[in-house]
């Protein structure tokens, strides 16, 4: 089993420790078939902000000026069975590092040129906060994974009201660890049965809405050519 892990902060703080708890639980449960983790840490592995050049939309994602960073991460996501994306809450939202990464993948949204393999993926979003903003951080990441076509995206988050894990009462630490381990179990079950799962309403809705819309585009439109080549527009093929 292959799991791609994206850490949305350079700090090995509370969110990082939470993800490591999930990873340890996955390893314990997968004794017969070890988990192969591929980890990325931002901004080390993707230090650039989207420059708004539109190369990904007008040409191809490979023409992005930052593809030497975004390409390996995208390849790892495509090769994985499940994807874990994490971000601490920074000023009531996701970190700038994780947002910068997501900005580079707009062209693989369902309304444009989605990667077919994404429609079989399971995602887990992990976030933590000292105070508020947890839902905002999680929802942004979940929304992006859904627009990529992910079959299921689950999430977990917690508010510490403390700067460091060790500052929390031991009882609360154990409660959060239990919650993370339970979420790891749910994530693993979804990954294991992903081939038998049907795509969710969100994916189906946007796919069929865009199929109708893209069919009216000019024949030379890059998105329309992509959908025609995939057999999604006029044939019976579809990515899920």
C-alpha cells in the first residue's frame, strides 16, 4: 500500500505529530503488507508561489515554471492509494505553504482536465489549531481534493488551546491520540475497499455538468480536446 503524505508546514509541531500518530497506526495495522510512505514537507519541497502565468490552463501542467517541484508531488499523489494532507491553522485558515501548492493544480480540476487516476483516490485531511479557524483550514483542502476527483475525503482536527503538545493535560493528549488512531482506521478501511466504492454525489454532479458545458466549447479548446481524447464527451467512457 502506498500513501503520499504532504506536510503543510516546515515546523514539526502539533499537526506534524498528529500525522505521525496516524502513520504509526497505519503501520501497526498493515503488518502483512507494509505501508510505503512518500513524504513531502512544505515549503522545502515546493517553495514557489503560483505566478498566474496560465501555462497549466492554456498549455499543459508540465509547462508550469515550477513543475520541477510540483511534478514530483503530483506523480506521488497519482501513484498512491491514499493521500494525507495536513496543515496547521495560520491566522484562521490553512498555511500559505499548502495554499501555494494547491494553487498550482487548478488545471486538474474536474471542470478542466482531471487526471483519471484521481477518481480512485482516498484522502485524509489533518489540521490543528491553538484557537479558531479549524473548519476553514480543513474545508479548503477537502474542497481541492474533491475537485481533483477523489472518491472519498475524510478529515480530522483538534484545538489544543496550547502552543505545544506537551502543554496539554495528559488526559487531553490521550483523547486526541485516540481520535487520530480511530481516523487512521477509517482511512485504511476506505483505502482497502476503494475499488468497490462508487464516486460521491459531488464528483458525479460536477462531471456531468462539465460534460454538458464542455461539449459547447470550440473544437480547438484544450479542455474539450482532452475530454474528447479521453472518450468522456461523446463516448461511453468516464473516469469513475
